[in-house]
C-alpha cells in the first residue's frame, strides 16, 4: 500500500501546480523508498529508463525547419490558402484532417503528422483563418479554442486510428499478455475490434467540430476583437 | 546501415547548437540556465549509452535541478516582423508549403522503402530515421532556395524550443517514472484494490468497472500501456473472460481504447496534451485537455457499451 504514495504526490503536485519535473522526481524517489529500494538504485533505474526512451524527444529536430519556414511566412501562406478556398469552413477543415490522421495512423504512419510537424505550422493557422473567414471579430479566447481544437483533433485522429494497424505496439502488447494467459489470438482480431470505436470517435469528434464552427461564428458583443 | 544511433547524434548536435546559441543570447536573463539544460540534453543524446545507468540518473537530477529552481526562461521578442513575413510569403508561399510537406512525404516514402529494401536502414526504426532524413532534405532544399543567414534556422528553432521549455523532456520523464512504478510494484497494488472494489454478480457492473478503471488508471499513469496489464489482471481476465466467458480479443482491444479515452484527459500524457499547448503558445496549459474532454467522455461510454455488446 505504501508504494501508492507516489501516485498521491503526482496528483497533489499537479493540482498545486508545482514544477512537474520536481513532482515526478519526488514521486519516483518516494515510490522507490517505499518499496525498499536504496536511493542509488532508484536513480539508476530512472536514468536507464530516461536513456531508453530518448526516441520520444527526437521530434524536436524538426524545429529548425519549422523555424525557417515560419520566418519566411509559412503560417501566413497557410492562412491565405484558406482565404482563397471558399468552401473551407473550420468544421470541414478539421474534420478532413481528423479523417486523414485516422486513415494514416490505421496504416501505421503515426509519425508522419504531429503537433510539431503539421499542427503548429499548418493545421492551426489554417483553422484560425477558416474561423476568421466567418467572424471578423474573433476574440483571443476564441482563437485559443480554435488552436486547442486543432491539437485535440490530431490526438483523437491518432489514438483512434493507430489501433487498427496490425503491428502497432499496443496490439503486440495485448497479444503477448493474452498468450501469457493461454489465449493465442491473431493480431487481425484486435485490429478489427478497433474499427467500431474508430467510427464512433469520428462521429463524436466530427459532431463537436461542427458545433465548434457554429460557436466560433458567433460574435460576442462587448468583447474587444483582437487585432 | 542507418540506425537510430544516427538520429540520436543528429538530435544531440541540434541541442548542442541550441545551447551554444542560447548562451550567446544576451537578451535572455536566464541564458545560462537554458544553455546548461540543452547542453545536458545534447550530452544525453550523444553519450547516453556510455554514461551508465547511474550517470544518466545524475544527468536527469541535474536537468530537474535547473528547471525546478526556475533557471529556464525565454528571451522576449526575436520574431521576424509580421510585414516582413507577409512579404516573404507573397513571394515564396507555395515553395514554403512544398518544403513543409517534404518532411511527412519523406517519412512516408522512407517507411516503405526501408521495409522493402533491407540493408539501407534499421527497418524497426524506419519511420523515425525517415523523419530525420526528411528534416535534412527539407532544410537543404529550403536553405538552397531561400538563402537565409546560415544560422537562421537554428536560431528560430531554438526560439521555438525555448517557448516549450522544460516541458520538452516531460514525456521522457513520465516514461521513466513509469519504469520506477513498475519496479516498485505499484500496478499490482492498484489492481488488487480495484479487484476488491467491484460488486460481484453483475456482468454490466464488471464491464463498467473494467472500462472506468482502464480510463482512470491511464490518467494516473499517463499511458494506457502501463494501465492495461494491471486492469487485465485485476478485472479483465478473472471476471470478464473467465467468469462471464467474454471474448478475450474484444475485452483486450476495446479495453485498451477505453484507456486511450483516459489519455485524452490527463496532464500525465504530456507529449499529447501539455507539449502542444506550449508549442501553440496557449495561455492555458490545460487548453488541449479542455478541448478533448467533450470527446473523451462520450467515447468512453461508447467503449463500455461496445465491450458489453460485442464480448458477450
């Protein structure tokens, strides 16, 4: 029971808004000590895992390219494309991206798009421009919501597309675990059972994107428009 | 053959360059903290395999000390003026879009190429290696045509990374915390607790506990992969599959997706929820989570109903 102290530290730390890196370190040390490990062993275990998961941080190498393109006006160009496309509403734009992201993830192409590669330089500015096309007095809060939904759409598309792909990590994990219990199941079965949820995710999130479009088209009286 | 090691070297050199440019940026009052932070990350990428487990642990402690004492900050300004950007955009617009699409296009093509033609690159890491190659090609093409000052991409890239700040290593930190949790047996303890809390005799009650437990435990751990083995052992196998004879493929597959609904709602899944908020410069660090809750909750309900309908 004592090892659960780490979970309490995490929850309390996030709620009290301490620096998350400190909270994580404190949680790791407390959990390890509660389990009877000595400090050196905890630090070594943490260090090993940190080194083994470096691939998570590879994505930052795209930043120089994004920085170069943004300095030369990529975001402005992405916006002007939307201005020229008359039918490109906020809802349609993000719903198309949702479908594209789900479809790509379903065939295993999960790292092709993402927050650094596509959302910041392309999807978010395009979504903002599409919202502006319907509402010339978009407030800062509305702008913030459009950007947040651009990132959310990327996540929903990725999560509820990737499990349709046969060789994704989660399917291999399920297969391995169930074999441990004596059930040998083909990866294809897991893939097929991910499809109903993928469809439901598309319908639910697509519906919310339509409502977002309507909400963003409403001008809030009394609030100053941002320049 | 190209391996992930090549990508780590490239990433390490990029961080080292950010550190060097950071220390020279006198407009940033916290330039030494920033430079030390990115320099340590460069060391991790370049030499992590030679530091040993304890050495890597000390490196992490140093990163936490720098960030935790507030030594990291970004310099004000440094944006290329909007008019200048607009003027460039009018001239180079379609080209910029083309270069931006080089990265996903090369990642796509490389993923297939490296799997079909063995010997070029490690097929297990095909996408990450292709992503890195895409970056190099895009940078080369962009520099050749736009002819910017040599260091402009690195300077602008550093500014973007400074905006993300310490959140850049949050995903790696949380993954490492998960490893310590596993070592300490946190999962088994939580599993036992949930197992004893389920009302007996109700099939739907068991399905509900399994789905909600997956989502909740994923929120705590930040990762459905960490929650899944625990919930499967505590509820999925003993109750849903063995006692009520549910289809194990459905219980596993849709149970995992119930966990993904939890991922959408937790700051612990930093790379999906907190990092993009920083990258998009949102005022509310939880803005992305806020946008996702309205999708995650109904979808969680749908998943629970799907398990109940399809597994039995």
